[in-house]
C-alpha cells in the first residue's frame, strides 16, 4: 500500500537511465524564465516590430506599411508644457524625470520591439498622488501610459507617442498580511519576486509565478491578468485577487480593496480592471489570496511518442496526482533539437513529445508515493516511453530549464514569429502540425510548447531572416485557424498595442462594442494608455 | 512515519468516545441543506417581510412602514396588454402561463417573505427566444424578472409588482462536457443537482454545492455568485466560470461562452454578470471548469473551548491538511443547544465551539493519515478538547447535519432575525459576542455559525414574536459593526430587493455610482429585475 523507499528507488532505476544527463545545466535563476529570457534583447527577432514615434531605427521610407498591428496616427492629445511640468514637480518633488537618457528604458519595451518618445516620467508614491496626476491630465487632455515593470510582450507597457509615463515603481509598500486567512494587501508597484520572498518567510506563496518575476510589478500582473506557471493549480487572478484600489481617469479613487473571500454587495467592479491593461484605470493597490507554501515539490520529465498519448497521460495524471498536480507543461522534439543545437542541452529521454509534471503538496512521503504510482501506471500502460524524476531543488531546476529555455534556443535559431494561443486541449497540437505542413521548407523550424494543463500553446516559427512571404503564409492563417477552433488569439500576453486589431478573431463584434462603451464610460477622453487593447474602430 | 491502521484506530478510540451518539440522525438529503432547509416555510419567521403588490397577507393599515428594505413605488413601466400576450404566444407556443394558480409559486419567494403580482410567466427554450422576448419588452417598456429555481434569500428572484417572469426552467440542456479539460457547457436552467449527477457519472464534480441544489438553476447560481460549501477548496464562480452567454436588455445576444482556461483578448465582460442578480442581462448558458471527483472524503467534528483555539486549529489545519482540506465550518454552543432542544439531536462532544472539518482527496490512505496526524497534533497541543471522525457516507452525513440543521432548529426557536456577513476571520465571532451583550435578555437566542474558512458568519437572533424594539437594537448596529470592521453586509446571499439600500455599508459611494452607470449603460430603461441590487438612489 504505502510507497517504500526501495520501491521508489526501483522505479527510479527504471526511469532513471538518462537521469544524470541533465544534471549539468546551469540552473541559476532558470526557474524565473517561463515566458521571458533573463537576457534582454534575445527576442529582437520577434515577429512584430514597431518604432512609431521615433525614427531612430527606420527612415520614413523603410518604415513598415500600416498593418493591423501598426499604431494609428497620434490622437489629438495636448502636448506637455512647462506649466504642466511645474505642476507635476510641485506635487512630486524630485520625482519627475525628464532626462532623455533616464527615460530611455521606460520608452522601450523589454523585447525592444516598440519605442515611444515620452518626455516625462512621473514617480508617485501614493494613490492620492496618482489621483492628483490623473485629475490634472484629464482636465488638460494629456495622455498617460501607466507602467509597472515594463515586461509586457505586446507593447502595452510603453508609450506609443509622447504619453506621460506614470510609473508604479515607488509604490512598493506592503500594507498588511494576515497569516490566518493568507490575505496580502500591497501597493501596485511591489515586485512579484519581493512579494514571493516576503510570503515565503511567512509560510505562504503568491498564487502566480512567471518568468519576469524579478522585474514585473503586481499591479502590472493584475492589469494584464498574468497567467504563468501556477494557474493550473491556483486559478486565474479573477479568482485570487480579492480587492483592488484603482484611480480612474478623472482622478477618482475607487476603493474596492476588500480583504474578504466573499462579498456579494453589488457588481464586482474590480473584475473590470483585471486584464484591462491600464486602459480603464490605474491600479494602485491589490489584496490577494495567497496559498500556503507547499512542503514538498517533485518534478518528472517524461517522453511520449504521440500527442494523443500525452493527452491520455494528462488525464491519468489528473486522476492519480489529483490535488497535488501543480504543472503539466510540454515541448515537442523540434524544441528539443533547438535546445541540443543552440544551448548544448542534452535530452534525458528521446521521444516525439516531452512532458514536465510538477507536484506540490503538504506531505513529502504521500507526494512521492502518488507520483510513483502514477509513473508506474503510465509506464505499464505504455502511455509514457521514458522518463526521469527529481526531488532536489537543483535537479528540479535543471529539468524545468528544458522547458523554460526553449525561448532562448529559438532566439538563437533565427528570426522568430511568436504566437501565444489558447485552444481546446485536444486540438492544441494540430495547429503546429498544420502550420508545419503549410509553411513547408520556407521556415527553418516550426515548434510547439506550452502549458497543456491550461490549453495554452506557444507556437513559434523561425526563419533565417525576416521573410514577408513566410509571414503572409502564417498570418492571418494562424488567427483564422484559432478562431475556427474557438480558441483565443492571446492566451496570457494580452492585446496591448500589437494585437489590438486582432481582437475580432476571438471576440464577437457585440462584445467588442460593449468594451468600447465601457472604455468611453470610464475614460471618456481616452487618456489612459491610448492605442492599446481596443481595436482602432473602438477608440473613444 | 506512515499511519498504520491500528494507530488510526487508537486515535479514533481516544476521539470516539461519543462517536455512537451521533449515528442516529436521519441523514436523508441532509447534505443538501447548507443554507436552506428542505422544508419550505420553515423560515417564515425571517427578519424581513414584504408583501408589496399584494394585500393577501396585510391590510394597508398593518403593512410595515417604508424602511430601507421596503420596495419603492412601482416604476412607470407599461402594463401588459392582450397584444403583448398574443406576441408572446406566437413566439412561445404553449409556453406562456397566465393562470394565477400556476403563477402562485413563481410570484412568491422560497422564504415566503416577498410576493409579487405578475400575471404572466414566459418559458423560453433557447437564447434566441430570450432575445426575442427582451427585444420586445425593451421596446414596449415592460419590466422583466428573470427567474431560475427561485431559491434566493433576499427577494431577488421574484417580481415585486407585475414584472413579467422569465423562467429558465425549460433551458435545461447540457451542451457539452470535455472529460480531458473538465469543462462543462450547459444552458442556464440546468438544475445544480442534475449537473452534479451528470458529472459524477463522468468522474467529475461541480465546483459549487449548496443547500438549494435540488431546485436552483446554474444560471441563477452564476447570476447571484453563489458561494456554498466548496468555495474554500475550489474558489468562487469568478474563477470557475469560464464563459457566459448573456442576453442584454435590448435583446442582443452577448456570446462570451469561451471554453478556455486562458483568454486575454480584451475586457473580461462575463465577470460583470456574475453576481449582478439578473439586473444587467439574462444569463442563458455557462461554461464551467469542473474538478475531478475526489476518491476519498472524511469528516471530523471537533470541540474547542474558545474561538481563539478554533482559529489556531484552522491555521494548524491549513498547514497539515493542506491541499485536501475542503471545508472548515463552525457552530457555537448556543446552536448546539437549539439542535438538542428542538430537533433532539445529541452532541457527540461538549464544548463552547464546534468545528466541522472535511477533507477530499485522491488517495484514501494518505488522506486518513494526514487527518490522523492533524488530529493528534490538535489534541496534544490542547487546541481541541474532544472530537469524532467519520469516513462512511452515512456517518459523514450525520456529522454534517449538525452544522446544516441549525437553520431548521432556529426556525423552531421563534421569530428569527437573520444576517449573513463576511468579516476578517479574527473578528468573526466578536460580532456575536457584542450582539449578545447588546440585546441582553430581550432576545431568546443569539447564535453564530458559518463558514470560518471563508470568513463568513451567519448571525441569527430569535425572539418569541416579532419585536420592533429588538429589531431597533439589532439594526443598524449589525451593519455599522460590519462596516467598521471592513466586512461585507452580504457575504453570499446578495442584495436583491431586501438589502439593496444597505449597499453603502459595504461599498463606497463612488463604487455604487459606477454600478449605477453600468446599469444605465446596459439597461437604459431599467427593465431588467427592477427594484433589485442597486439602491433606490441609483436606479436609471
């Protein structure tokens, strides 16, 4: 009945013939790379380039033709004056930045794919200061770009033209943590990793974890409804965010900062701001329900021959690992080839599809036994061909790195066309197969990886260099395919500037029109993060 | 290390000295009574009575004076004509009910505390029919009361005057269930219990469970953001509802019926309708993320001497039971006295506070061992004085009934003033103590019970008969106390008709004003469930 140590070792002996092959990876900080690589600039080859508002990289002649993703013309907002600056300097003494060199990193996104030309950065410390700023900007018709850690991937976190950058960087105060209920209340500018460390000392964890955690702000996470690595287990921010404080476009402070698990008094307004990418209000504080820190974490890296087997393994896994399953991620053999070729990582097993399974639980012996029983069943029923498991922290990180460094390997492979889609889980990989067939030899690599447990596929296509003909093969095919299968053309990255006009592939026109009406209600002058989220035909 | 059977039995021997005392309860269907008793009419003594629009029970003289809870005057909606009926009969052949006797149960709420005087009940089968109905009603300025299973407790589910009742009863078709992802898509009129049975045959469960499950509709559950017994484990409907189809006041069908765990394409509009009590649109279908059915369920009934010990036990429990904890409920010794007196139930243990702990997991041996270790620690550290455990279904139901039949016992005790508040968990019981002190001998009983794990207290006060002086002692004190402690004056029941004007105790005026603006945007004529949710000063 109970898993004994010898029996566990025996299984490991079966599974572990390649076990040592993967322990040599540099594991430092690799766990932090789920979506972003830690080295800026690696993703320069992203499929989307936009340097509107700046001619630093492009002359007018070689500037890309207007496409659905390109920014529209600058809207008729006021231009900032000396009087405006004097006002800001008065309310934010020493916290108004106008030095172009200092503004550089705030004007450009992490992927270096979008660049604005803002001339002023404001660094408020309190919600009241944010309120004063917005009230003033609204009355003056000055556009504002709310900015957290600036780690977004869709051009939502930087100005497009000369919008004032409103940074939450100095709003990094933890207001309270209640260890009985697990409810944390903090300002929007707290860095996710800092919150994680704070909570770990108090035997809790944040309900979300993602690659950018060393930089991203919790306010930005909430504003973009960040997904990440723990969604399978702890659910989305729509469930774990219990309260928000938001400053509206006219400067009103909307206090929905409840610290209650249940509150059915009227419409749940805070939900509107989760995932609205700073276009409906500026989130200044949040209260979040935090889970207990797991006492035991295990990772298994397994190989399957077909995607169907991988899905059957998922079903088995949900049943047998039950409440301790915390991640079910995958990569295909093309990803592994790139990891081998470009990063010299060695595969611990050799198959067509690879699975990373993580368990997190409160009792190590029980967790190991559950994992053991599941692995035995998966092997004997021939769903899984090979595999290796890890319980030590360094080995866990090494196995995770095979999943997490795919982005980095792709950047080495060439110019990369990146897509982040959500699909019914049964159809997840068919898009990769269809795309591979469609682009044929024109692409260098067509790879699929992502969060199977969440139905979230990262589809990436590389070519030697930027190739308009290849792009024409890919788009709009990828969006049409996704729409046809009732998927989402942006699973977790949001729409921002880059994808705003593709919204109709995932949302019916009535829904988009209603979004436009809500935007007009909350921000009638459209000063908050203009050119983002809503398509050009829905701007106020 | 591992829990062996003899050791488990030994602990049971320690804990189980009263074990047999509680096995005699009639357990039939008791699990279904978390909030409601299964016998209609038991709660006639509710603190709130409103028979506006009908003089059946009150003459004008004895009708209660207008209070914050009383309905406002009838708004100037059109009155239904023969032409209107002809239109409805044309689109809903055989499904337009006008017989007053048949309308009786739809006009009156489950508590028999609110009665409307609607003369017509419409029973559409499809979203398109709902669309035709609302388009027509909006153009004719006819008010509509959307109705599911009519099990609400705040007068939200019945007409106040002559609103047309739009029932979802015939919209009970399950559209799809995906056993890989666990995603169910169904029409709004599916009865919660039917969905539960359907899913159990497919190795899954609904993420919510509540007393009214035999009658309530999933559309009504979503519209009221129902909480219930599983919220501690699976979270609120804001996290588990993945998509909604909603018909707006003007008849537009808003298709947000995604079946995806992740979708960041624009504002998450469906969230607006969750908990809006039918005032913003009529939910016609929902897709819901359903958990796997647990393979093992255990229940422990424990006694503590102080509420502080009860909270410390909760902390211990969260740590040691971790991922398998599925309920942490409590009742006080006054509740137990009423159970003894009125229902002849015998307490298995004798203490000041009683806890019901439920575990649900995927591996019976592991779950038993975790529970065993937790109980041992709770006993040796003197947090818990006495207790008994159950693993068999019938015994589990018997233990649960001690928690679930409190409502029934209260109804026998006298006229009951009922409050459902959410508070920071540390302050949960102080309200009961303060209330007891405040009302002194004027009340017959002052009892507290509820969902500790969710910070949700059910405070109930009984008296021999209706007592205006006692009510004046209780209200607005109870609301002011709750507001002072940043609690919610309605944790899970909603506002409906009864509590709409108390909203300001839990929400700031800016938030309420914004709710009013959203209502005006989505339902400019205010035809959807008028007199509900929003306070009288925010009606369109």
